[in-house]
C-alpha cells in the first residue's frame, strides 16, 4: 500500500468521487483506509453510561485503498507514487513533480 495515516488523498470513484480528505487509519491486511468526511454512515448509538446521550451519529466507514490517490503536498495534484532510494532509504516521490513525500 502506497498510502499511510495522515496522508491527504482524493477519492477516484464511488458516491464521494472528487472529495479530498486526510486518512484517519489504514489497514494493509484488508487493503482498506478510513478517510475523513468520506463514506459517512449513520449509526444508531445507545447510551451505555448514565448521563451519556443516545442518538444517531455519523461514522466514517472504510473504503478500498485502490479507490483513493495520494495528493502531492508540493504540486497539490492527485498523483501516483514512485519509490526511489535516497541516502540508502526508500522514499515516496511524486510522479508528476518529483517531490518527496
């Protein structure tokens, strides 16, 4: 998976196509990510403790990592990721402008 937590991504397909958001969590095993403000579902929550309110809350649900593309912090465009070796370390670089991420 080429994306990590706290990366900014753009959604490529689905009902939220075109939206941008920050990755809240990434699960490499299932190849899914949770993006802030994307794929929001309503959840009915019951109060578990006294004083806590029950109601309908909005929750971001996971989407497949193949449906999102990393946004380059330098050029601001959605881009594919290239891996290059710099000083003996493998780093992610932008395919469009060549900036390291």
